[in-house]
């Protein structure tokens, strides 16, 4: 049996009474999650949906996400998780592009009317036959509750598509990365090794990363279920609530993007620091480069070293990870995980010289690489060659095989013919005592092509430091072609729904 859903089947069989999910004061056992997922599978089967069909899913971090996710897989269908912030026009695009035959959506709230947008998007398509709404009122039964809780998981082929994850669409319309059952299964199982999981002492995971995103979906949900852990769901990240939730539930594993760590450092009540440090076993970061200052400050405050990893939706997502137990190399995304190869290539796919400091684009090959982009053979051929997937991320590699992200290829600034990597400038500015958060971008310039701009959130809004002060300070620290000529103070930097800095909004 190769179906990704067997991760749940196996754990529910071995530990039926163990707590699988905690959400809003409610605890659900593995047996309860298994039974509800079987009901979802029966509902889909009753509507003629089975192996090879696609089913979309719009839900925040609530138990219904996990129940529907595994129910869709059990039926032999492919899950298409959608960003809960999508508007109706965008929903319709994703339903049509993925050829979804059915759609599960949470009702949402007045502030975030997921169900309203879902219904409007559903009405704009003629290919999706069924919309199943899950209501916010816990007294209202889910659409599948009348179905039988018994279902035999459909056998599939290893290379059948299990999940279609849509890219953010920063360069055109979003593309759907087709991830096989073996891609997702092997990546989830690899999390046991890279997080040093002991199945005899199951972990408790804080699920603050959105489940519609690959990081939270694979590392927290699928990896946690595979190892028999407990998943504590948090629909929306708030640093104070996150700390309280971790303390109340004795969370041992926290995974987040860099902005989450920045928020924890700037908002955590000092009285809670020691208590949290006594229970937290693993802290991992991905999704974007973690500033060295955040790395250092988190270790100093909580006594836990953040383990950095790297991956993309197209790689299921984990491709590399820091080695647990080894002395951390701050700024490194670690080494390739078992079964995965990485190398640095140039624009023509040729491998760059294997010398320390040489910069190239990361290419990845292994069990985690997607089948291709859904219905986009040209885009697939451009991204994958001889099994190697090129990522668009520039990096260097040290003598021991550890990789270090330099920047996104598309974020690189070319000023007067010189290549400038924003991350280097961001790392420097983060060491200034007046700076709490920073994003560096290139803006059009008449003679230089691009000029360097730093958008800064102050550590203390009342600080008297000026934009000019930071320009002069940077000038003393950086080569003449690198330092930012423009500094702009803001109260907040726009972010994506997954917590990444939205740099295109700053240009």
C-alpha cells in the first residue's frame, strides 16, 4: 500500500486512543480522526469521486483540514490545498486549473469570509460539481457525519499525484506543483530522522504554520502523524498566544518562518522564557533565510538552537536540513537530507566549480522532486532536466557540504553593473541596535539601473535615529556599490499569508 493516507492508517491502528489533534480546547484521538476521514472518503465515493480525481480544500488550521485531507487521499483522489486568503476570482482560477471535481471549504468569520469567497468562486466554474461547507458553529454537523466510519483506503500507484501545491505566482499565474504519493510520504518520514524523533516518546507539535502550505503540511501534520505525535493547532499566529499554547500543552517541537521567531523574541513575556525553554526540544526554521541576529538571540533567550532547513513546494518541501546534534553553522541551511542530492549550477545547467565561495543556483534531485507542473509541460521542461530541479535560489557551499543561501536569483540587485545580494545588507542592518526588522530591495534608477533601498522597522519607535544616520552607518560598513542610498522607516513590512516578507510591495 503506497497511499499517503496510510501514515494515518498505521498510526491509528497502533495508537487508536492517543491524542492526535488539539484545537480550541478539544482533543481528538487518532481513532476519531481516522473514523471522520473514512466518512469523508465515503462521502466522496458516494459522489462518484475516486482515484485520479482532484478535490480542493480551503481551511485554516482546524481539525477539519486534517480530516478532509486524509479523507480525500483515502478515496484515491488528489488534494488541492488553497490559500484561505484567496478571493472568489482566484478561487475559480484554482478550481478550473486543477480540474477539481469537489471542494471543501470552511465557513470562516466576518473578518475572513472563506466560505463566501469559496461559494462565489465555485459558482464561477462549471467543472467543479460539489461544494461542501464546514460551518464555524461547532454544534453544526459536518457534511460527512451521516457516512459510515469504515472505509478501506484505496490502493494507488507510487507515482500517482497525491497533492497539488500552487506556487505563489510572483511571476505570472500560480502553477500547480504535482507531488506524488512517494514524494510526500518519503518527505514526511524523513522528518523523523532530521528531527531526531523517538516514537517511544512522541512529540507534541505546535501547528502555527498554515496547513495549506507545504512546510506545515509535511513537517508538522504529516510528519507528526507518521510518528504518532500530537498536533496542537493554531489557526492564526500570535506570539503571546503561541507561547501560552506551547506552555499549556507542553509543546516539544516548534517550526516557523523567520518572522515568527522575530515576533517571539520581541513579544514573549520574560516570565515565560524559562518554562518554555524547559519543554521545547526542537525549533526549526524554513521558508526564508533566518537572520543571524535572530538565530543568536533565540538561543540566548530560550536555550534552544534553531535548526534551519530548506525546500520549496516543488520539493515536498524539505531538501536540506541542519544536522541535529552537530554544532550549528549559523546562516547555513544544512546539508541535503538522506536520498536527496544538491548542487550549484549556472544559467546553462552546468555545475559551478566546486570551490568554497562559488555562487550558483541550487539544483535538487531525489525522492522529493515533484512530477511536474500541472498541465504546464513547457514550465516543467524549463524547471526540470534529467531529474534535477532548479530552484531559483543562489547559494554557496562550504568544504563540508553545508549550503548557504545568498539570495533569490530574482531578488538580486544589479547596481551599476555590480551584483548586490540583499541578504548581506539585511544581515548587517539587523546588527544595528535601532533596527528590529528590515527588507532590502532594488528600485529603478536612471543611471545605475537599480538603486538599493532598505525598508526598516525600528526596535523602538521613539528612537531618534534617522534614515540618514542608517545610510551613513551602512556606508562605513559596506563597499561603495553595496550600501543603501535610500532608507525608509515603516511601522510594518507587508508579509504573505505564510509569514514571508512581501518584497514586491516595497518597490
